[in-house]
C-alpha cells in the first residue's frame, strides 16, 4: 500500500491538502496550545511548555509530501483559509489493508464541525480510493468530545488500554476504536 499520492479533498467546511513548509508557523501555534498537547498525549504534565522550534517544524511539515508510508494532510478552514489542524493515516499494515488514524484540531477549528468533516473526507478517501479495510485509533479517556465524534462517525470501541498515559501524576486509559470499510456508509 502506497501513500505516495497526496490528494486535495474538498468539503463544504474544510479542505484537506498536502502540507507545505509554509504551514509550519500555523502548526507551531496549534502545537503550543496546552490543551492540544494534553489531548494528544504529547506531554505528561500540564506544566510542560516545550515549544517546538520553527526550524524543526519546517523540516517535518516540509517533508510530509515525500513520505510514501503515511498520509499527512493539513485541515484548512475554507471560510478563513487558515490551517486549523491535521489528519493522518500512518502505521500501515499493507497485508491486512489497515492503518492507524490520528487527528489534531486546534482551538480555532473546534466546535464548528470542521473536524468531523475532515475525518469524513479522509475516511471516504481511505476506503473508497486507497482501498483500506480497517482504520483504527486510540483516544484518551479525558477526551470524551473526540470519543463522541468518532462514535458518531462509525468507529466502534474495541478495547481499553489501561493506564496507557501518565499525566500530571495520574494514570489515563486509552480507548482503541476502529471503523471497517464494511461499516462505512460512504
């Protein structure tokens, strides 16, 4: 399975497109948000404020289109033209036609349906174009909003990874969820 083709997918609210070096500044602002870091498990303490250097982010986002083993797409708010997050298909298991999914939506993109539409567009592409059979994710217990969105979009709870993350000295469970091509209405 090859993710060399980096599509642009357009919905009513968002456009998903390949990242460019120029997106690094917007992603730096998004990744500086303590809530984003907590919800994604990117930090282990609310006191951590380790801002990623812009040069590293330029290197990272500037090379996403060169990757053939993953698909990283910027989530762009069509109303403002601003990058508000990312959606990613990675950890491919070509033999089983499956992969991992993750999403990150910054504060400016929340509570307006942008994340839901971005996920729908990406899953339509994953099942309809790429030909995947299974897309799975992990979501932390302290992120019920994301769990609700994933459930509404057809992901099913498959199990719980107990004490998968330690945050502010407390253990947090991670829930494994997946959606199959057979379940996808698209």
